[in-house]
């Protein structure tokens, strides 16, 4: 684009006589506006490409799971799949609830009361996403044979994170408590996750 | 590439084509008579070897893709079928699998050559930067390729690495969902990884083209780091270096074949022969060996950076690890402006050479740390500490040692020319 070079631009402005004091010409202005519109347009055109990679409608539609909890004994825990992720549903014993409730908040990394992590009057039930908040491994502790870590909840073997009986992070590199998914009790024995 | 500079060819057909599209002139100029320093050692073979490996990966990859199914229910079985039932499928797969490793070996040596002989310095900055771009693209390609067989390591490696992005404040979780196309590594993820795994090698090919173009503008560096000053310093590329490159490549391929035919799974991980299972994490997740040093840097940061004694955290441990890992590659991009010492080659910079060798050792140690469980120890020292020290040295080498040597290192006397250096070495031998 030789027309953009300084000497030639000078000649053009000399002839047409639209040069402002700072040397900017009408042509410079048109180039700039056309260029900016082009760039914005290209950006907008790229959005459908980028957005096509976000979860699709059918993926989003699969996002609730119903769980029958009538068969889970006290002290037991089951794993269900929700949105491709394991969810732990744990029937806590009185002891475990006590342990979770008597912890001093200042001892926690991610400060949250146990009451904020369970439904009112259903404190025996703890429902958490079974994915370590460090880098996404599945913590162990669901089966009686597995280690539940130093705090009686779960233990992530990947980099050694310990969770307590409320699913809160107590030790190790994970930054957050195990997430509580949105869920509701449809009846005494049925919950809907999502 | 003007027609005025065209070479003359005796063959009429060649001549006819060349007048219309001067590809023969181009080849003649860039690979025939191209003046090349006469003193290359075998470190200069690895560019050609890497090029060969890239082509081998693309060739085997295309034929694997003809039998591969990118679906979570079928991917694992389709790869097993390639191994067992497809004619020569086992060979294609073993070449592709080990080819990735041998591609990385060649490129790591190639990069180290550049560091040792100062090949990143003026006027080769862009050449070097394009090389780092290729390295990054290779890592992305290999990472996504490793997900395709849909074994346990595929799945959990993908989970851990994509989760890294969740460390980014505010937008992190959105980015991770976007990468997954869902709420976990799942079918949409496998599909897009396959699409990108097919695409990226061709992007690499294009960047390699630019890399070689830049090389042919500046010309090659050489073990002395001195620019050629005249004919006595160079040799025509053909036949001298076509032969040397071919010889080196053949030796390399012998070693490569030993792995492909006798130990095809030596460099891999047995857990990847178990199908992916979203409910069971393997006890010890390790990436492929060529990622280990970077994986160690990722895990080295286990502390939050914030105001001590309060809960205020600026950089969480998780984000810190991610920054340490990506930053280590970012440093390579700016290396030409960190090391501005006028002498290129480590041959004439004893202090630089010493620190560079320690750097190499630190990198290898980091690789070892990355291969071990996070809470392991070596001779009583927690690997955690060793990983942190290695990471600290990696950074210090670039940000402290190099700038300091710029100011203080005198260096040895540099020979007047390549020719002088070669003759002096010959004289010593006799
Ligand atoms: C830069 C070049 C490339 C690198 C570094 C690379 C790397 C890898 C790696 C590490 C794997 C996993 C191997 C295993 O454990 O089974 C893989 C698998 C695969 N790659 Fe590539 N690849 C490259 C180019 C290509 C190309 C160009 C294609 C297709 C056109 C391709 C198609 C495939 C397919 C279909 C698989 C799955 C089958 C299998 O696992 O063996 N690759 N790749
Ligand atoms: S993924 Fe659980 S501790 Fe790292």
C-alpha cells in the first residue's frame, strides 16, 4: 500500500486540500473507521464459532438427576452421576454431624457453617459434588474400606487433600470445600439434584 | 524470488516449469548451494530429525484417523481394534505413540543446542520465537492426542490439565466449561480434541515453514557462534549437510525402531490400557514424560501469596502453580532480551556454560520430581522442597544469572573466523 507512505500522502492532501493542521486527512479517517468496523465485524462473526463450544442445549437439558435415598443406611454413602460428575450422597451419623458442627470456623480455610451446607431439618443428609476442588480428582472415602482422611470425610489421593464430615477442606492443597450442588427433597426418600 | 535470479537447468522440462514457477531455483538456492557454516557438529542434526518426525506423525496420524472413532463409548475399543485387527494397525499406532516421544526428544535437544550456542541472539530472535511457538503447539497437540485413546490416564490427565484454567480469577470456571463443552471431560471434549489434534500438526507445519524461512534469511549459527565472513567459512548445503543430516537421521531412527519394535509401551503408562472411568481416579496421575518438568513446576507452589497473618490472598496456591508453569515458557520467548552478552557460544563463556549446565540438571531433576507422587521424598528430603528449589533456579537462571553475566562475564578470546577455529582444532589433533 504505497498510498499510505508519507510522501505520497502529503501529495494527495496537497492536491485535495483537506489536510487538518496535524496532518490527518479525510482518507486517514476513512481508513481508520473502515478498519475499526471491519475488526468489530470480524469479532462478532467469530462469536458463533466460540459459543458453539459452550455446553449445547441437550447437554444442558440432561442437567437434573433424581436419587432414591430410602436404601442408604446411617453411615453409608452412595455415588450418583449428575452432569457427568460424581455426586456423593451421605447419610451422616449423629457423631459425624456433631463433629462437623463443633468445629471453630477459624480452623477452616474456606469458612462455612455446616448448617449452610445441608438443608434445614435434613442435617443427616450431606450432598456434595465428588470432585476435589484442587485439580478435579475424585476423593476416596465412599466405601468403608477406603481412607476418609484425618477428618472423617473424604481424602483426595492425588495431592493429599483432607475433607471433613461436612465436605469442607481441612488440610492439603485444595482451595475450597466440596461444592454443594443445587438440590431439593421431593419427598422423604427422593431428592432431585440440579 | 524474481525471475532474474533464476538458476539454469539442462533438463528442458525442469527449465520450462522453472520459468513459470521457480520452485527448482528456490530448492537449488535454499538447499543446494546454500552456504552453510563448515563446522557444524551433530547438534545441528536435530532440526532435520524433528522435521522428519513431524512428517512421520502426520503420515501415521492420518491413517490412524481412518480407523479411529471419537466417541466416549467407542474410542477405547477402536484403538484396541487398531492394535489387534487393523492390518499393520499396531505398527501405525506404535510409530505414532513413540513418535511423539522421539519428536520431543529431538526438539528438546534442538532447543538445548540453541541455548548452548546462543542461537537466539541477534539477528535470530524471530527464528527463536517461532521455535518456541512450535514447542507450545506441539505440547497442545500431544496433550490432546493422548486423550484420544480414552484410557484412565487420558481421562484424568485431561481433567487435571483443563481444571488448571479454573484457577484464573472470575472467568476461570466459565473457561473450563467452554473447554469441556459440558460439565466434565466428556464426549464433546473428546470430539473437539480430535478435531484440534487433526488440525494443529498442520498449523505446526506452517510455523515450521516460517521458522525455516527466517533461518534462511539470517543463515545458521554454528558452534563458534561467529558469523561466516567468506567462502572459506562455509560449505554448500548439498552434498555436505544433506549427507550428514541423513546419516544422523538414520542413527536416530535405529534407536527409534528399537523402541517401536521391542519396547513400544516402555514410555507409556499401563493405566492407559484401562478404559476411562469418571468415578475412579488412578492413585497416581502422571503426564507423559515430556511434560514432567513443567508438571513439577505446577505442583511446586503449595502456598498462597497474600498478606501474612490475615486471610487476604492475592494469588492462591493453585493459581501460583499455573503461573509458575506457563511463566517458565514465557521466559523462553523473552530470552533474547535477557541474555544480551555479546559472545554467543558457551564455548567462549565458561561462566555461562557452568550455569547453563546447572540449568540442564535442574530441568532433569524437575522431571524426576514430576514423575513421583506429590508427598514422596528422596533421601529424607521431601520432593516438594526439591521441586520448589528447582523451580526457583529455573527462574533465577533467566531473571538473575543471565542479566548479571551480561555485566560481569568477560569470556574467552573468540577466534577471528570459523576457518581459523577449524584450522586451530585440526592443528591440535595433529
Ligand atoms: C505434531 C504431531 C503429532 C503429535 C505430537 C501427536 C501425538 C499423539 C499422541 C501422544 C497420541 C496418543 C498415542 C497413544 O497413547 O495411543 C496420539 C494419538 C492419535 N493421533 Fe496424533 N499426534 C500428531 C499428529 C497427528 C495427526 C496429524 C493426526 C491425524 C491426521 C493424528 C491422529 C491421531 C489419532 C487418530 C490418535 C488416536 C489413536 C492412538 O491413540 O494411537 N495425530 N497422537
Ligand atoms: S486433585 Fe485433589 S488434591 Fe489435587
